[in-house]
C-alpha cells in the first residue's frame, strides 16, 4: 500500500460511517494540537445546493467525483444523464451513493481506475484537495486521469491557508478514527500548486461563501461528453474493496 493510499483510510473510520448513516453530525477533523475543523455532514447528505450547482453547471462529461462522500453530486449528474463515476474509500459513503442512484467505486484515487486519461472533468469538492496530505501528488495523479483538454473543478478553503497537517475524524461522543495526513489550501495556494503541476487556472469564483477554481490541463483540445467509457457493471472489477 502506498503512503498516499494509506493516508485515506481515516475516512473509513466508524465516526464518519455513523454520521453518514444518520445524515448529520456533529463531526470534526481534530488536529494533533487539539484544533477542530467542523465537517458539514448535513450539507453533504442533502441535495445539491446553489453553490454545488455552480460546479455541476461547469461539468463536461464524463465526470469523475473524487472523494464523493454520500454522493449528492454523483446522483444529480447521473439523474441529468451525464456520464459520471464517484470514488470514495468509505463503504458507508459508497452505500449511500448507491442508494441515491449514483455509480460509485469503493476505491482510492491512487489505485488503478476505469478510463484513466479519458475523463472530461474531475471534481475535488468539499476540501478534497486535502486527500493524501500532498496536494501536488494529488494534482499530478488527477492530470493522468483527465483527457487531453479535460479539466479539474476544485474547491479551496474560503480563506488564505496553505497547511499540511495530521488529523483524525472524531465525533461529539468521543468516537475517533486513526490519524492520517490532510491538507488545506486557500485559492492562492491551490493556484500555486496547480501551476507547479502543469495545470492552468481557467476560472475562479465564489458562491455562498465557498471558493472554487476551474483548472485546465495544458494539452490542447476539448473533450467530448460522448466518449465511450466502461459499462458501470465493470467498474467494480479489479481492486474494488
């Protein structure tokens, strides 16, 4: 198991699974010094809101939602007829996405994936630029997943921050998962990491207090939403857990 893959296992901890099953928190990321970051479980488990729709309207299929959580974006895109696949390492999140009607894999972004190099849009919403604790490694990986001319729609922290940290998932009842590396990037830090990994910032916008960037791959050309992808029935083959 690679370090990046091992770094995601904290999200499969019981406190996260219980919160997803209830559709509510409180749930937190706790840093080793005791600092707490509240997690917006209620929003993740609800239908897409107005800020989410600013992301959805910019998607060009096929779409890969990395760290899809309970799957609100995957389910909405699928309902609209957009080819989409969600990824999450949490079995509870994957089960929730499936119940919502979204195609999903219980797999890390750092594992082999269907249609590598053919995705029109990749999504890193809800702070998922932090996956693995190394944003540049994640951005390099996503560049290998999208098609030439594809794009990444990423959510930044709503304030200036550029932080690598060790955290664990914890709830208000003292239940906690194991430590894992994470990262938080504001828009400026995300733009700098994007430039360092071969992405071009195409657009930056705010909605309902949230910040987003659209990143384009350096290769020219546009991606057709009609690209042939593997059937959803084949997604689970290979290393799916």
